[in-house]
C-alpha cells in the first residue's frame, strides 16, 4: 500500500513471477489505458496486489483500521472471558443463589407473618366466643333468677334498654342489651372468621383496622357484661330486701304469739289440715350453687315457715270485728254498770256502730252458739281452737248457724241493741280456755303485724 504517483503509473508493472518468461506486449489500447495519468492526491491510500491497485479514502481507511482494532479487542476480551469464565460463572451462580435465598427468606417471613396474623385472629375469635358463651350463660342464669323472683311481689329483674351511644347507629351487627325475658341472638361478625385458604399478604386487613375492630367488639362485650352486672346487683338487692322483710315479719309473728301468752306448738296442732300429700323430697342445693341460689333457698325455707305461721295465726283473733275507724264506748275491766250505777266487771269491748252495720268474724273457726243469750241478747260464739273463742253480742240479726265453719272477715251478723243494752253497739269478747281476756291485747298484736 502506498500513495499514488503519476510518474509511477506511466511504467508497466512487473510481477516477480514473470522472470524467465517472454515479455508479452499488451495491446496498445490497454497500455494507453494504464498510461493515463491519475490525479495527484496526497490524502488517498492505495493497495497494490497482483498488479491491481485499490485506493481508499482516509475515512474508509480509518473505519477499516478501527474495525480491525475492535475485532482485536473483542478477541482479547473473549480470550480473557474464557480464561476466567469459571470465576465469573461461580460469582454469577453465587449471586443468583443469594438472590434466591433472599426471595425465599422474604417469602418465608411473609408466610410467618400471615400465620401469626391468622393465629391471632383464631385466638381472638376463640376468646370472643368464650366471652360470648359466658355472657349467654349469665343471661340464661339471670332469666331463671328473674323467673324465681317473679313469684315474689314487687320483685323484678330485667335488663334496661341502654341509650344508643354516639357512633353506634351504623353498627347493625352490634347486639343490644334487652330485657331478660327476651332472647338475645349474638351473631359473630363474618370478618371475625379466620380464613386459612388465602395466605397472600395482599388480602390481609391493615393491623390498625383489625385492632380497631377488636376494640369495638371488646367494647360491646364490656357494655353487655356491665348491663348483666347491673341486673345481677339489682336482683341480689331485691332478694336481700325480700329476705330481710320475711325475717322481720317472722320475728314479729313469733313475738305476737309470745306476747299473747299462747303456745305456738299447740296453735299449730290446732290448724286444720287440708288435702295435701306426696312423696317427701328433702330440700338440697347443688354443689355449684352460688350466693343467689343459697339466698333463694333460705327465702323459700323462710316462706314455708311463714306460711305455716300465717295458717296458725289465722286462728288468733287479732283483727277488728267492724270496719272503719275503731271507737270504743266502753273498755275491758271494771266500770260503772249503766243500769245499776254500781261497779261491775265488763268482760269485753263495746264498739260504737250503727244498727245494721256488718259484724265480721276475727279468725277462722266454728260457730258453737248462735241465738239469744241473756244479757248478750242475740249472740254468736265462735270457737277458734286451742282454747280460743270470741263472742259477738247485742246483734240485731244472726247470719250463721251452729256448727258452721266461718272464715276470717265473714259477716256473721248485724249490729243491734238487743239484750241488756242502752243503744246500738257491738259487744266483743275474746276468751282463752273460757276466761275473758282484754281484746285490745289481740288488737294491738294485729296492729303490730300489719305494720310490717
């Protein structure tokens, strides 16, 4: 390769292999063509081979040179790669393994987080169900207690309906406290159910929202528990009031019998027995009986004793024989006789009343006398058993017969002024074993009993 020259192009070219060969003359036309002078350019490059010349411009030349250089560098790089490819492959594999392990660790961490979240949801649901079950059991117990208390007068046990709180209007699944007699249906919200099918973190609820939901349900359970606690406290208070009232009345009833000088055992023996029977089943409490059940059992035992005492006291004449305000015209004891003006024993009480006013028997018993009886005029005597009897004198009319069984408050006659009397009134006597005693003693006992 060399730069072109007009002088060099004027001579025929001679190839080294032409030695010893006859020199052939080329045609004149070809010689003339070769002999054409070329323009003289200093920037062109010429490659001569086998008598042929190839001319390159500087741009093409440098492109070729650059290509050759790049090919050389590529060859060197390739040789270097193959020389050190084991190290490169090892590092590449290590890098890929490291990335794979990192992804696997991340996936394992996400799965563990999903498992923890699922376990926490399952635990929350289990705790929610346990609390809900406890509330339902308490409600059932309070319903049974309300049924037991319903048999007692002026004793109620119900859950008041709570006033809706602000912000609770949109919670349609929130159970509301209701009366004990109603049935509360608790429905576990669907978003509380733990779903194990999906383990993708994308479907997990945000922790703050789940925490807020848990707090909301806990608040609902707390409000329900508080309402049940209030009902239980009211029921226990009502039960205590009933027990105290019964105990107080029992003490007064026994005190009345004692103050009247009566024998309680004899009175109970005189109570007529009605048609009752059945197998004997002793009263006993279960092993897991609570304070309410124990107190209710005490009340039931006290009530049975009080019923027996009431039946016994039904034979004691401590009630008034006339209705309305009591006004005595003459008391029990020594007085001036209205006819003779001399001191005399008055064996009863004279009640002011008008002719025809009803006279009522003061205790259960049987009529043993009904008719005219000397100074009593028309008189009725009722035997109450155990030596107790009452007499009703100066009647204008008698409404019962001898042998008839009478009940408390039954009208046995009408007020009059028959017999040894100066005007219409009721002569009333109480007798123990045939001896007249002051009726006011019994009337005061009746006032004491009615006060409780």
